[in-house]
C-alpha cells in the first residue's frame, strides 16, 4: 500500500512506517499532521481520495550546496553557500 502526497510544491510516494523529508513546515515536533493524498494504491486498486497521517520527527538543514558564479575575462567571481531547511515526517497511517 502506498500513497502519493503533494507538500511544498513537490510530490512524494510514501508507505506506512516510512520516514521522508519535505520543505520546512511550521509545525512543532511530535505533533500529527493530516495530509490530503492525491492517489492511494492498495492491492492493485487505485483510489483518488484519501488522507495520510504523519508524525513530525523534527526539523533540520540539508548538506551545504556551493553556488559559484564566474564571468570570463571580467575578474568577477562570487561564491555562495546554501542549506535548505526541511521537516522530517513519519507516516503513521494511510486511509482511503
């Protein structure tokens, strides 16, 4: 059994007991979040409506990504780092 959920402008394929990371959400650690499922597949049967119940495990930041801009023959160089914040979720249950 799995579900497709949309959070933060991205779609994720999740199943029960799985943990995954999404864009940072403004929710406290330990709280339960109800998410609308776009698609639920159970035993080969597909339904288009349902809910996914997730527990918030915590918040954090991804590994640093270095962005380097360079213009040839102009002596222009710019180095910049970025760490994307995320929220870790654990799927508790999927209901169709």
